[in-house]
């Protein structure tokens, strides 16, 4: 019979197992949220996946001795090495990705950092604009139905980008950095 410590040791020897489980759960939750009409939840999970993939890429790149152009991303990684992980904006991560990006000549990866940057703007407007208006305004420029449709489109695009970036980081990790 396996004791808990034996199970934990076995899990520690498979560091990607927990990550794979989280990713499977994240993508399942994105699909469930979108199906149930909870686009903002799906968008936020997409952002989590996208951010994680970029951070993981830069950790691998740094371990391989690669250069990271963005100062904020370098500071975040320095803090991580000391156990003090600093927050870095998705915009800084995308900027750093643009500096090292290679699309492998594949259409699905074409302009990926640019597409992520555009999506981050849509994500910001989706996450912060459900009820927000100018302090003196009592109306919205966009009907609620149109706003909800825009949320759905943002969730769909975020899902596609999260899957594409995940595929890109796996491909990039499979070759020497």
C-alpha cells in the first residue's frame, strides 16, 4: 500500500503531471464557462494560461542562457530565483515575447505576440466594462446584447490564443533555445 509520503514523492518525480492536470482542467473550465454564458470567467482563465505560458518560456530561456530584453520581465525572473516572485504585466510579457519570437514559418503562429497584444486590449475592456460608465453618464454606447456578444468573441479568441501559445511553447521547448 502506498503511503501519502510515497505518493507525494512519486508526484514530485513527475513535475509536469500536476501542470498537465491544471491545464486540462483550465481548458475544460473555459469550455464550460463559455457554454454556460460566463465569458468573463473564460477570459480570465485564458489570461492565466497565456501569462503562464509566457513566464514558463522566459524561465526556460533564462536557464538556457538566453537574453531577455524587457527589464520588467528580467526583474520578475530575478525575484523568482530569490523566492520573491514579482508581478509583471501581460503587456511586458508580450513585449519580451516579441523580441524573441519565431513563428517557425507556420501560419498558426504568425504574428502571435501581436495577436496576443490585441487580445489583451479586448480582455481589459471586457473585464472592466460590464457596468462602468463615465461618472456622469447614465447610458452606454453599446447595448447589453452587443456587449455580451463582444465578451463571447473575446473568450473565443482568448481560447484560440491560449491553445496556440501553449502549442508554440511546447514546440519551442522541444528544440534547443
